[in-house]
């Protein structure tokens, strides 16, 4: 799948994070996984974000 179809950035691996990460990857839309919000916000290729914070 071409990189232009990979437009979702993900931050965090909270309770559901590993499942969300796997599904985004399987769908071919995962552009970046990181723990840095700034990294996602500075990337013009990221059109959407999935956020999975740790469980309190």
C-alpha cells in the first residue's frame, strides 16, 4: 500500500492500544506510532490521530 494511504498517527499504548495499533496496521493506514505528541503534530502527512493513554 502506498504511503499516501498511511495517514493516521498513533500515540500511546494504553489498555486498548495494542489492539488499535494492530488494527490500524492491518488496515494499512498507520503512518507513525510514537510517544511524542509533538512528533505527530509536526508531521504534515498525519491527517488523524488515535490516542490510547495509560489506564489511571
